[in-house]
C-alpha cells in the first residue's frame, strides 16, 4: 500500500549567528546517555521504571537530544570552503512517541523530530516538519492531539 502524506514544514529565519543557534539549541534540549537509555529500556520491568529514566533527562519542555548530523561537513569536503553549514538535530521524547504510536504505529517512522539548522545567504533557517501533518492521513484524533502538543513544543523551541 502507498499512502500519500502532505507535509507541513515550519520554518523561521534569524539573523543570529549559526554557531549561537547551535549552542542555544543544545542548551535548551535535555540530554541523556542514549546507550544507557536503550539498555535501561530492555532491562526495566515496569513502565514506571522506564518513565523515571526518561523523565530525568527531559528539559522543561519535555524534549531530549538524540543525535545530530552534520551534512554540511560532507558538502564542504574538497571545496576548500567553510560553507554550507547545516546541522540536523534529532530530538523528541520516547514517551510522546509511544503515546502517538499506540494509536498510529507509523508514528514511529516520524518520531523523534528533526530540526534542521541551515545557514543561507539571508540568515540562519530553522525548520521542522509538523507531526500533525505526518499523522493527519491516519485520521486518529487521539494521536493528532499528542502530535499537536509536540508541534507546539518544538515550534516554541525554534
């Protein structure tokens, strides 16, 4: 089966320096030892234990940093230039993903969320795809409510 999904992208442009944006995002997102989190996930015997491990790492908005990628480094390779600068942050909350995937299992394909920080000639762009647009085709209001809250949180972070 092929399902068509129309994606809404939230983007904003700032004149703040790229490095300042990257540092601010890192500072604003909770951090967790991901290897330990996955080990803990497999050895915990209760939802409460797992939730406790995750809750300790959440920032005030309820988000955790998973990983970042630097596609700009690959694009700069061999050019002798220091641009383009692009960083992809993967952030989210496993408990939010669980709440969405309980109703729409495909939510596991979309969560955690990606924030793209891209330095262009007109400024630094911060972008993310709205979870509500990704889950809308499934028609599950319970998952969409969780997705709406996640979108609001991520867009507030931007």
